[in-house]
């Protein structure tokens, strides 16, 4: 059967969409238009997915129809000429992906189709790990297009690139797309077999690009309200089911072409700048070098220019076997032109009610109804349809988000004709007073200046003079003062690699200590690249994993076997509860490290987290022979982040390294921010007292941040710097954007500023951002969502940010310490693992998990990495390995505390809550100079996470942070004293 399909629509849960975008209205309008197959749209939205499940029933393989009771009600509201026509639904959704590839920001929209609700549910579960599906029916994901296609295929669906030529959000778009479909989907490109041409192009334009010959060229309405269904559509001549439609798209058999807008009506057909009222044809754009002559900013390059750029065929070329198309103007627009009122006016809608009742669906009237039959109702409409079928229309092209205008009659023609006959006895239309933008003269030719080439060698030859001076120091104690962004880890790993590859130091004699598992893993990865043959013999550990190693070797002194366990908090409480009956008292025993609790732990061959430092320290303090043995074993010791050591860690290091030993300590006292954990920056400051004759090297070249960021951070830290003559020199070219300071009226307004600015810097995350005027430019190129971080002093501040980003539909994650062992079901699985059958950790985890799929998915990556090493699996859980519930392929904005941001960097950083009482965190009247100094260091750490853009914000509720007084150069964003919205007041009667 031959039928019309519109497979790109949106529900009422999509931004800027009509509340009438529900199944009932879509069915009513599909019958009115003459459309047999409609996409559901938005099946990833939880509420809409539930609505689909409750109101649709299966009608054919892979297709659905409205429930009988709802369908009967619709038929009662339609004339007989339209009622009872079959309308089927295919599960569909449009996905927006914004990500970084090839140093460019890519923004591509995709249409996804699924054959059943269970496949859609699997797909939704996968995407829920990547972004927020509940904020918008068209979710925005920080996911590479290739990876989205892979997930689609794994869930049993297929993908069609959406409106492929649209400048801002399309696979071939001029602003953020690619030059070929294959470039976008790379190794999976062969699984793409159709592309949506969009409103601003038609098949004839696409035929000029031979690279598109292999794809079926489909069209859809992209409807945001039911009345615009079918403004573009695809025609099939197949059975009405999902698999027949898919086969037609794959093979071309049964694919009967498309119904099209005249492409000039699309709002991105030609080039221009809407804000300046400038519109240009491609040749004019080339003459202006793509620059707006009014404002000097880049023009939005439209579809016509982009096709011209990629075309390898002349105008009029048609590849063999290409399906045909028909260009139409929607019937309400034709009647609107004749009547002289808007296409949504009551006059127009009433007349179309009469026409469809008499002649059938709108698309049938435009294409098939004999003109003489139409003339019975309106001679002018008959004339308009005749011209439309011949393609005789007046075209006024759209540009930069402004729809074009297609007219059937010449200006003034209707008034002349009205003297002979009238349509529907309506007044003649009033001529338009809107002046269209006119072409502007071309400027003189401009000359492009090529960018200089960048090269870089490796190992010590690739270090800067300061880094190399530190790496080349021979033996003895060495203190490296490494400012933020100066290449601390690079210097340390190159030094270790050089020792073992060039200076004859046995790798087994090298011990490198970091503070976190992630830092240790990063160090190991770098060393594997620098010294692949030696990395297996190096000891790279955190202080706690070093404690595990020592206790595995000498734990018998405390009654421990070599396979002792590390008790997690739940197990610790259980052990303490075996000593005392009261839970509150048991918790007190654990907190105090009570001897009875410790004895009970040992009886079960267990230690707790604190024991991993205290027990090795006790061993070494009581055994000089053991000290000598470990000093002989590890003759070269390197400690990262030395400013963060606490007293016990310091004592342990002093035992492992003699006063004249080969200890390299690297860090920055101005980044000492963990006093609340027991860290004491004093140990860093007394290094040269502890290790007489120690060499000192300073790293002052900052490769991370822009000049404005480095200068501002130095100004902030200067009043309490612990580095005499603190120097930090910016070396990277990250632009000249000043630090932005924003004053908001409330936390909610502050969070809204963050969301709005993310979109502006990104250059827009949705069409709505451009249509609403919230975003007017391209933003900063080469950014993805993962390049943005929002930092705050306390986790409580994240609530407003979560709400604002959710409303904006921007993907984000809270990067806080989320221990895997604390997640529901994990402790039970870990405990029962010993009783399960299986050769590997993963096999046993799968067996024990049973129906607890969530806990199994959480444990799966760790279990797989441990292979058959069960001790490693249990130790990792006890040592606080963190949850990784997100798909690693996805990009998300990071929300994290200032403390958690240490060691990270982002092109764009926001620091919110720069207020006295929050940053610095203190109570009114509190006087702790060292605490305030550490809070200043905390802001210094946060500011130096930024590479290109840094925004500092504060609200009206508290005084501005005194730390901001040190900033000498910044840009004030918005009002310095924003006004709060005034609440309504009740007037007094008297």
C-alpha cells in the first residue's frame, strides 16, 4: 500500500512545544492531513514513555495505534471523509549530541527508531547513564555520534541523521558538523542508510553531492505542534509495519520519495545575520569572506552555501534510481495568503474545515483532487493549487533562523483578481509592510594569515628548563615547589623514568607514593608510556595501599594472615557490636579505635582503614632491622602532594628514608587545603630542616591557564602566600577573556546565570537558545560539556545548580566521593562471594547478585579488572574505590566541591558562592587566621583549575567574599546590585 509517513515529531515534554502534542491530537491531525504513519517522538522521556505504554496498543509488527476508546472519540470529532483512516505510530526520538572531536565542538541531531517498548526501555536505560532524560523530550547528551549509533544498534534500532544541513545542529552543518556522513559515524557509518534533508533543502540540492547517493533522502515535519504535521513527509509503497519501512530505507525498494517544503521557506536556506538584518546569497557571502558587514562577526552560513561547498555535481544533476519528490506549500498557508489573515486564524481554520470535509485530507487536496472540484469551492484556491503543482511560486528565502516566505500570487495580484471573483466573501488582504533585508556591497579582499606549526620532543628533552633541572638532580633529598599547572606529575614521572632508563637505577628500588587511587593509576599509565620495560617492577602506591603491602608481608606480628581482609564501615560496626550490645556504643568504639574492638577485628583476621597506617608505623618504629630492610629495598622514594601529609604519614616516611636518602618531595604549600583531614603544611615548610642539604627547585611556568586567570589567582593568594616571592608565569595561549564576576540576587538566580553562560560559551545547546535570543554567537570552539566545571564550597550549594541545569536540559554529574561499597547490595555480594562457585571474580559476582541487576552493573567493571584476584577485589572495595555509574563515552558538566577539584583542570570554570561565611567558611565573629588563610588557598586552587574562562559569582544574601577585594582586573557581568523581584502587596482599604 502507498502511504505518507511523518517520523520526526515532538511531544508536549519537549522544550518550546505545544501542550497539544499528545497522542490524541496527533492522531486527529494525522487524519486531517492524510498521514498514515507518525513518529511518537520523545520516547526517552520517562513520563512520555509511560504515556505511550498506557495509551498505545500493537497494531502491526513494530507499529502501534491508539487505544480503541480514545480512537473512537477522535472519529466522532472528524467528518466522514477523514474518520476511520488508519493512523499508526512508530517509536521515535530525536537526540541532540554535543561533544568534542578533532579540536572542534560538534553538535549533531539524530533520529532514533525502535521496534518495541522493551527495546526502547533498554535504550533509555543506557542513555540514563549518560545524561538527564527527564528534563527535555529531546535530550541533550555529551556523547559522540558514533557511540550513540553503537548503542542504538545494540538495542535493536536504527538511526537517521536529522536535518543534515542545518548550520548549528547537524551532521553536515556549516557551524559544527562534518564534511561527510562517514566522518561522523566512522567505523559504524555503513549502518546508516537514510538521512533527513531538513526544511531548508530538497532532494535536488542533495543530488549535487555524490557522497549522499547511497542514502535514502527522507523528509519529516519536525513538528512542535500538531497542525504542522506533514509540512514535509516521506512516501512509502510497502506494507504498513516497522520492518517493511526499515527495509525500504535500507534497500530503496518501496521507498517512493518525499513531500517537501520549497527549500527557500526553511529558516536556514541562505546566509545572513538576523540581528543585523543582513541576508546574502552564497556568492555574496564569499565576497564578504563570511563576515557580516554590519557588526563584523561571522555570518550564519546557510544550507545553500554549505551544499555549494560540498557539491561535486552541477545544478540539475540527478543520480540514477533516485526517488522523486513533490514540493508543496501547506494548505493553511495557501488559504492564509488568499484570505489575508494568519494561517492559524479562525477564518483560515474554519475554511479548511469545510474544504477537508468536502474534499478529503489536506495533502490529498494539494496533490490529487481535480482542480475543477476545488474550483467549485474557490476559484482562487483552484488557481493557487494549479500553480503550486507546476512549481510556479514566489520565493523569499529564509536565513539565520528566520523562516522564508513562499507566495503563490504576485504582490497586488489578488486585489486585481478580487474585482472579478471573491473567495469566501472575505476582505482583500492588506499588503505586507515588512521590509526584507537587502544584499549589501562586497568589501575588499581579506588575506588569511597561516598559524605557526607546533612541535614537541619527548622524555627529558621535552621538559622546560625548570622541569629538566628538577628531573636531572642526582641523589639526595630534593624538594620541588610546583605551582599549579606547572607540570608536576610530568616532571616527577620523567624523573623516575630517567632514573631507571638512563642512570642505571633498578626499577625495583623505586617507590612512588600518591594520595589517591586515581593519581596512582595516572602515574602508572604515564610511566608505562615512558619506561614500558621497567614499569612492572616499580612500586606505585597510595599511603594506604603501601600499608596493605607491608602488612601482607609482616602482618603475623599482629596475628594477621597474608590474606587478611580490610573491614568496610558496615563490617566494622558488626565487629564492634559483637563486643557491646548497644549500637551507639559500638559506633563510639569504632570512632575511638577501642582496644576491645581492635582485638575483635584481629580475631576475624581483619583490619580497618586507620590500621593501614598505624600498624605499619608501629612495626617500623619497633624494628630497626625492618627499617633497614625497607630502606635497602626502596632506595629512591618520590612523594606527590607532599603538602598534604599528616603526622602519621610523615613519621612513616621518615622511617622509610634516611636523612640523607634519595627522597623527592613535590607539591605546593599554597595548595595545602586538607587541614580538616589532619594534613599539616608545616611538614612541607620544614623539609630542609628534616633533610639537611636538600636541593630546592621551583616550577613557575604555568601551562594550564590564561594570563588573566594566572594574574587574578596570584593577586588572590598574595596576602597569605607560603612561597616567598611567589611567581607563576602563564605560558599557554588561552585567549584574552577576562575573569568574569557576577552578582546574583539569589542562589537560584546564580544557578540560572551558570546555565545561561554555559550555553553562551558553548555557542548554544539547542535551537531554542537561538530562537529565544539567549545565544547569538558561535561561542568558544573546541568545547564539549566535559570542559565545564562548577565549583562550590559545600555540597549544599549544588541543589540550585542541579535544578537550573536540569531545567536547561544540560547533562551534568556531581563528581563527589561516592564509595562503591556504600551502594545498596554491594556489601552483601562482597560478603557472599566466598560461598559462590566460579573461577573469576566476575563469575562469582554474577552468581551472587541474582536479581540485583543494579549492584551487579556497579560491580562489573571492578570485578572484570580483578580477574581471579579476589584479595584485590575486596581490598579495592575496602579502600574506597568510587562508583563509576556513567558511560565513559559521555561528556557532562562537572559539579564538585572546591576540595574535590584538586588535581583537575577545565577550560571553563565557575566558582559560585564567593561570599563571606561561605568562602571563607566561618561563623560571624570567628577569628582563626590559619583557617581563613587555608580558605584563601582553597579559592586559589579553584581559580587555577580554569584554562580559558573563569567566572566568580556571589549573591545578595551575604557580603561579598573579602578575597575578591584582591582582584584588580575583571569584568563585571550584569548589575553590581541586582534587584530582587518585588512580591505583590495587598492594598489597604483605607
